[in-house]
């Protein structure tokens, strides 16, 4: 394909498309913070960013209280007490720690100073007002700032806030309107007919943005009618801070969404050097950013994570950062040097090192979204990586994920494995030399083949009723690896 050819006259030449950083900066600089907040119960606001300082609802303690278990006294009644002329209190008023002082008293004598375990006191020195007392507001004054604006509310904040009289807080939020377009779309929960697909993008975008505190408003599916698409967008604009239109790429005969969005106002961004996700349009409609995304799930996920999330973060709603790790690539990765490419990987600790193997991309990679637990961004100007290269990857699980993963490669399609106690990451691969290389380098736990694998490592046959036989081979030296043993046990293979 000639990459310098414009498609339908709607896209800039790939060599001129802005890269990730330039595209992000254009979007962030083009749209200021809408400063939206929402009032929530404290317990429902965990993980959210405070939009206002949180102040104590009342003083703590709210009145003078006993600091010790003892006898409450009026200090004026002890004036002049000395060793030669002690003051005797025959029957003082007992008060427990944390209890309000009885009227007319202003000090507490510890209970151990009482005679015979009762409430009789003999004082050889005057009592100072406030002795044994916690004054009202000494822990917190009414209206004191407890948490500042921008604080992410933690579970451990909730109890002290409620104790200080705070039951609701103002937190930052963003409202995102999503317009799915396409006459072929059916609602989630519907079995699609021939030529149809499920309108999953509003749900997917909401799931990706909700950890930042964004609220997603999903419009009903809009047919490929320019007037109807335009009306849906304009109806949402006054109600939300960001409109996302999903569907098409501007190249199909029925793709109207990109053309409608382009007509709404000033174009901030028209395309980005990303694969998947080159078709990406950002327009300023009044003050509202309107974004057109393709209809396919993979580019929608990539563009939402790498461009919409940073925009929302610039509005004061930071997301949860991804964990990163170093991994050795088990197979070579090809990449177009004019684009930043997102490559899905399955990553596991194999032996004493972390290994990552590429999952299929594009339309062959539907299952990759489920099988991948990491991803690699190959930046512009890099034509790919060789097998054995050390790279930095973004983990899609927690940091312990690779250590809890079993890496299985080969003829894995249709293979079902019972619970092993580990996460099983399966990577399809039918290239015999590549499988042999993975086994030779110990870059996987097990390889699955449809014929005896050969090679120096051990192998075991698996005969399934109604299906062709499979063979499982382990790299030399990994036959006794706990992950390999657990997987063989789950498969019912006896060594």
C-alpha cells in the first residue's frame, strides 16, 4: 500500500500525522477545565478527588470533657489548700474519661488520689482550672480544614470525617456523552443478526473513564443519517463536558459521523500517528470538545486511554497509574516506523526472567483483549523489536500478575484448561520454527502442537475424545517448574 495516498480526501498523509505527544498536547491545550463537581455521601466518594476543602462540622471535643477517670471539682473550692491546711472534699462527683464535666466543675482529680477507693479527697495544694480536662476544640476546632482540595479520598479518611460531623463531600467529576452511530448496531444483551454488531463502545468508554470519576451518559444508537447524528450531538453538548461519537472511520460509503463532527466547529486534531486508531478527530463545538472515534473496540480503547484520559486528568481527575515492568520478548515484533503502535502481550515469569509474547493484532486479535495482560508501545521511528530484546511494558494487571501467570503457546485455539491456581495466558502460534525457538530459549512454560514436537525438552501427549491428539512440550529444565506441574495436572496428564 502507498502510505502517502490520502483516503477519500479526508485524512492527512500518514507521514504528516501528529505523534502521540503532539496530539495529546493539542487536545489538552485546546480545552480548559470545565470545573464540574458533584455532592456525594462520604462512603460513596472513596477514590474520588475533592473539589472543595473539607471542614470539621463541629468542635472535637464539642465540650470540656474528662481526660482521666476521676473526681470532678470546682477549682475555686480548693483555693488555699496546703499540707498544713488541706482541703477535704467528702463526696466528689465521679466522672469517666471522655464524659462532659458536671455543671460548676472545671477540673478532674485522677481516681487514684481518692481515699479508700471512694470519692473522698484530701487536697494539700490548690487545683488549677483545666487539670485533667480536655478543653472543647482542642482536637479540632469547628470549621477546621480536615482535607484540602485535590485530595483523593481514602477508605481510612471516612471514619474520622464522619466523627468530625462530615457526611457529604464535593468531588470533581466530568460528564462524558457517548453517541454510538451505525444502523448495524444492536443494544447490549441482544444477539446480533447477520451484518449486525453489539453497541459496546459506550459501556467500554464508561468503564475506562469511571476510575477517574467521570460519569458517562450514553445516547441511544443513532442511524447513519447526518441530520440525526448532528441532532444527537447538539442535544448532548449543553449537558456534558465532552462528547464522544463512535462509528465508522470516514471512509465507508455509509460513514457519516466523521463528516458531521468535522462540520461542528474548529478542528483541533484530525488524525494521529497511532495503530490502531489513526482515524481520530477532535473538534471544538462552542466550548465543548467533540471527538469522533472509529467503531472497532481496539482503537476505541487505545484512543480513550491515551488521549481522553489525559484530557480528563488535565481537568483535575487523575487516573490510577499503570504498573510497568521489564520483559524479554519471546518473538520478534514488526512495527510501522511512521506510527506509534500498541502491541498486546502475554507476560509471565518463566524460570528466572520475565518473558513477553505478542498476541495477534488487528481483526485477527479479537481474543487478544482477553488473553493479554500487558502491552508494549512501539514509538514512531522504531521499526520493531527482535526476539530477545528487553523492553518496558505496561502491565494490565497488578505487579504480581506476571509471577502468577503460566505462558502457553502454540495450537491453543479451542483448548480449555481447568483451574490451575495460576492465570493461564494462551498465545496462538502455528509456526513450527518459532515454537521450537521459544522452547529452546525457555521463553514459555509449555508449547502445544498437533504432532510430536521433538526437541531436547520433555513432552506429553493428550488424547481428547472427538478431537485430534495434542502434545505438550516444556523447555529443557522446566519439567519440574511448579507452574508446568500445575498445568499438566489440570490437563489430566500423568508424567
